[in-house]
C-alpha cells in the first residue's frame, strides 16, 4: 500500500470510529441516561440547537437512604444529602444524546445550614425558553437569617458548548422588606443594580438603578459553574 492509499484508509477509519463513538452516546429514550435508583426532580423541553426538535434538560437526584442523615440541631430532624445532577440532552431522529452535565447542584438538605429550605423546592427550578436554559435557586432559612435570596443562571448553546450568558440575583429582607436586585449580561459585560424597593411599602417607592461594566471577561461553560457556591462577579 503506497503512502497516499495508507493516508486515505487511515482517514476513513478515523471518521468511521468517530461516527461509531458518536452513535454510541445516542439512546432511544432519555430514561436510559438516568442511573438506577435515581429519580427526576425537574424536566424542561424545548429546542436548544435550532434544529426544530424538542431537546431536554433534566435535574435528577440519587435516592440512596444512606444519604438521609439525622439532625440534632435546629431545622428538620432528617437531612437529605443525596447528590443531584443537571443533564442536557439533544433530541435527534434516533433518540437522545447527552451534551452537557453538571454535578454541583445543591442537595435538598445542608448539614452546615440545617435550617435551609430546599434550594430547588420553590417554584420551577428548571426552564427552557427561547432556546435558553435557566436554572433558578431559592435560598430561604427558617433560622439564622432574615434574607430570602434568588439566583438565576441563563445558558445558551454556542460554539459547541452551553455558555453562561446571564446571571440574576435578588435579596429580600423579611423584617424590613428591603429588596435589592442585580442582573449581569455576560455578552455585553453590563451590570444593572437596582435598590430602593420595599415589599411592605405602600404606594410607589423611589427606585435607584445603577449601571456598570464588568472589570473582567467571563466565559464559563455549564460544566464549570459551581451552583453550590456564591458568585461575586467583578
């Protein structure tokens, strides 16, 4: 075999191997991506890669009873520490393909903050809308803090990956009623900070809105985001 035929054969073999590898990751139904004894907590459906097929985003949780621990302090007497995962699946004519995953979602219970309610238990934590995936976390403690905080992460599929393009958070003080909000657009680098609102005030309150620019450039893939950590973007 001369060198040209050898190179052609190698190229065909490599391409065939790539196709086999890609097809191997395709499964007929999304349940096949969920390990035994795991359950679906949230599911959202919508077109994420503009092929007019309904893709899926799933939040799943382990159900291992060993991860249910006793709590002798304030809060619930039992804490569910089972891990959770976020899965993004693309739909195609042969089934579903796993495109992205994240294992940093907060568990239902928190051994360091036993008074914390389930961050995924309020409203709908998972949404697909206009080709974007949104993850919403809600932090409320029955003891130890007056604040109620919401964090929303927005991802878009671009350059063969899900990138964080937006981050929104708001704080509500249960005693004073004060509300502060922040919205970050990573595509433009603009930050909108809103203060002056009050949940308990009667009539219109003067709202203060300040705009600024991020000092740094961020390009975070979904796999890199730590949902169980607090972010302060500069």
